[in-house]
C-alpha cells in the first residue's frame, strides 16, 4: 500500500512537471509562439471540414477560414424562386467514412444529419426506348439485367460485380485510405503474394475496353462506363481500375435529408463541439512563410494570422498558380490545362415533369458516347448530343414523391474546362440548352420550368473555384499514371498541406473526406517530429 501511495504521488508530480515545463519547452523549440498558434485550414469544403474534425479529435487547436458565408465548397445549394436546390455533388457513398470521422471526434453522424438509403441507385434511359434501373441489391440487378439484355448479360454482370468488389478490397487500404503511393510502394502495400490481384486491376487498359469484355450490350457498357465521369474523366481514356466505383455504389448510395449542404453543417457542428473556430466571409490573400516554412496567412483585409501549420482545401492549381502568394506557389507545379478534368453546364429549376418518371438520380444517355467525348476532349466544346443527368430532389429513396406541383431539379451535362480560353456566349449557351432539352425528349422526358432557371457554366465554376478553368475534379484520371500525379497531403513547402478533390485519393465526397484525414495525419506526424527534434 505504501509503494502504491508513493507511486501515485510521483505520478501526480510528474503530471505537474509535464504541464508546467513542456509548454515552455515547445515555445523554446518553435521561436516562442508557433506551438501556441492553431492549425489554419483554408476552405470549409468537405476536405477542410474532415481535416478540422481529425485535428480537434487529436487535441489540436484549429481555425477554419472560408471566403463564402457557409461551409461546403462545391457542396452547395442555390435559391430558385422560393425553393432551395442542391447545385453541387448529389451522390453520397461510403457513409462509413463520415461515421468514422465523427466517431473519432466523439460524435455520432446520425445525431447531426439524416441519411436515407436509396433503393433505386439510378434510373437510365436511352433514345432507343431502353429503360433500366440499377438497384442496391445485386441479385435484383442480375435479374433486371437478364430481363433487359438476356441471361448471358446477367451472368456477366455477376462476374463484373465480383471483380469490382475484389478490386475495391485490394485498393481500399493500400490506396484510398493510405497516403499517396507511387507504383512501387503500391505494389509493396498490396504484397507480393497478391500480385495476381494487382494484375487483375488492369491499370494499362481503359475502362471502356475492359467493360467490353464483360458486356456485349453497348447500353450496359455505356452505363458502367459513365463511372469515369464521377472523376471528370472519359471512359475511353480512364484506367479500368475505376470499375471499383460500381462496388462502392453497391455498398449504398444515400440521400441527405434537408439537402446535401446538411452534411457540411454536420461536420461543422462536430468540429465546433471539440473547439474548432470557424470564420466565414473571410477570404485569404496569401500564405505567409518564415524560415522556409508556412507560418500563417494574410487575409484580404490586410490582417495576418499566425499558424503552426496551414492546410489548403482548394484546388491545388490555385496554389500552384500563385493565387495564395509567391512563396506557396513554389510548393507545387501547375497542372497543364490539357490534363484538367471535365467541367459542367447545369440548369437549376422547379419544373413540371412529363413522360418518363424520374428517380432521385436519372441518366438520359446519348446514342453515340464516343462522339460525345470526342466533342469534349478533342474538339474542346460542349457535346452536340449530350448525356444528361437529372437529380430530382423531391424524390425519396424509392423514387416516390407527393403528387402534383413542380419538382426541384438539377440538370447537368458535361462540358470542357476551358473557361480561361473559350467564352461561352449567350448564343452558344442557348444552343446548349436546346440540345439538352432535345436529348431529354429523345429519352422520353419533357420538362416545363415553373419559374426562373439558374444556369451555371464553366466560367461560373472557374470564378467560384479559382485556378481551375472550370474543372470540377482536379486532374483528369486519364492513363495508368494519372492517379500517381495527384498531389499528396504534404507539399514541398514545410508546414503547408493539401486537402480536397484535386489531391490524393481524388474526387467524390468520401474520397475528399479521406484527403482531409490524410492531411490531418500528416500535420500531426510532422509536428511530433519537430517536437522531438527530428526532420520529417
């Protein structure tokens, strides 16, 4: 008993010494104040919010600076008349990524936002009259594909589902949830005993060619080839590894009740509960450096804020092109304009819908997919016969809605990210609008707007997301090496870190959130190295 009391007394004294002496030690190691400064996160998009949640969960002070008056970044909504319509990302997958981020911060995702699983993942239509619904249940899909394209197609789909699941299992922890690899480190993570699975990824084949080995029906090839556009890429140039997206969707697609921005506000609430500070309507002019290291920021109003580290949650090319100062510019190489991902043309409205009943997600395909991407990539223009995506935001997980009245709709077609080279004038925009309406009619959908329509073009996206030319997904995933060319969480400037859809592991809400987790992990690891006098 005496020895226990002595140990307890010594432990208490050690804790007092630790509390009193270590802050002074940190100040002495950091020039007197850097250790007391927060990590500054520039941008309250999903990547920045995930970074903030991870850092406060680890006990790090965080200040998030956002130039808009709300969080979310590309995850935003617009008002049309008396309605609010989601105008950015509309597909949420891998719900567990967000649940894990909340859990590490001591919260439950379901306490902050309501997610409704979709039974019908997407409805698809073709000009030839073909209709096909993709469901969450793989067995139901196989039966539906059998009825749509024959018994062989059903068997081919089952094989495709197994292979996409195996591909996801191979890459989830070795690539998606890990720091950016190179081809050699990825092979090492996967392991020599699994080289057969590495070969099965078919990284040197295009998604379009490999899909042809699974599906004879060109409509099914087109349906699953569309997953390349989730990364702003072409199925004719993207690697076959993107077929793993099919498995990601089979794990669940979720509708955010109250609108997609509710997910961003949920992460704000979680981070704030652990002490994160948020400053909206607070644009940053430059990243400051001292001794070859990022040490804070200067705001557009001229005031300066100190930081122990800076995480940039914006397109990496904004940094590389000097939009956050000359010092930060040297941390990254600018991306050639020819390697940008796609942009979009969007129409946001309340409208009466006739003809084909919409699901929450509906895709009306063009008859000639190759010609569509030839227009986008080679001819550098909006497609003459576009594929049209519609998000019917008043539809529930089964596609049902209250009868009558206009629906809130986001209508989207792909467009080239060339806003810094090409001006889409009113005449050209009107032509795009007519072609989009015609493409919908060919697939059996008639829209009659009930009030104003808000149109966004690549120029609009370029203005909102600086340095992009309108690209919505960073670098296009074209060729086997494209994924390895995305920037990593650590930049070449010590103390400057990156998060968002333009960095590893890529675009899509869960991938962007994972980029924020990796940025936070890098900040924490590097700060520990500095405390112990190591160079990382």
